[in-house]
C-alpha cells in the first residue's frame, strides 16, 4: 500500500511537492467548503487566502495519507472520494473509526493540541484532497470564534460516534451491527436504481469486519441470509440495498429490546 510523501517524519503529510490551488479551481473549492462547519465559519478573506495557499492533490485508491503516531502538521479536507480512518486494537485487529467523504475534514485534533496522529488514514476510492497547513489552520480558526465552536462540536460528535460504536459492540447482536453499518454506508454515498439503493463504493469484508467487530464468516452468513430474503444484492464486492425499510425495521426492533 503506497504512502504519501512526508516531511513529518512519518508516512503522512501531503505537503511535499505540491502546488497551491489553481486559480481556476478556487471557486469550485470554495463552493464545497463553505458548507463545511469549521471552514465555512471563517472570515471570507481568511477562507480565500487559505484556499489559495493550500495544495490540492489527486490520490489513488489504497494510498496512505498518514499513520497512527505520525506528527500532525496538516488538516485534510476531502473534496472528492472516501477515506478510511482506522486504528489497531490491542489484539491486532483493525477498527474503523470513520469513513470521511466529500466536505469532511480530519486531522484537526493533532494540529490543534500538538498530539500525534491517533489513526491511520487510507483512501478507499480515488480521492481529491486539500492539505491545509496546520499553522494557517490554527491562525484562521483562532480568530473566528464560530469556527472554534464548530471544531468543538465536531470533536464532540466524533466522541459520541465512537462511544456509540463501543456500546453497540457489547450490546447489539452481530447482524444488527452489520445492518447498521450497511445503512450508514448507504447514507454516506448511494445511487438509487429503481427501488434499490446501491452503496457507491466497495468495502472488503475485512473492512466491514473492522467497522462492526465481526469475523468474515459471520459477515458472509448474514449477507447471504439477507440476499436470500431479498433485502440486499451482492455483486463483485458491491452491495445494493433492495429493502431499506426491512433493514431499518430490523435495527429498530433489536435496538428497542
């Protein structure tokens, strides 16, 4: 698996050998990030300066942006594609913490508090990202109270998500965790075909296991049962939800117990 060239002493900065955002691309990037809670709260002149000084990079699938333990000098904004944020449990199993899609930023915690990276970041699809210099990010966010409050809210939401994931792992049966994961992935990026919802990117069964804490055999068992029931379709590693209501009801009924 390839890594992005680094000047951080690890495998993770996106700063080396990059050019600032091309002038013709600035307006398109601004349209994307004005909806982002933190960056969209910056003063207009600061936001424009940040975009003009920040590199954009196209990355292939399976590219490592940084690894857990790397020094954090950049904040990453996803413009296109999906990136997996994951860590390794004590038993050596991967745990997926988040799937970051367009408009999502990550890496801000290491930049704001000077701590090492707490997760690996790996592209799941071809991506276009912006690598925001940490010094610029701190400077602009520091003089925009609404942006700082937005950063605090984002960190709180991520803490709640990780807490929920941990609670699910000990309180919900295996198939319910898997159903929740599929519905979550469909919410991130999906394409409607007739009455079905096609998840717009592929995850391996190992990665589904890292999201849910399940082993491959268990995932196979439940996916095949749902395919037989007409709830999903499987094709070449892609998953299509054919009966979203049935999956939602399955989760809802089991969470209420």
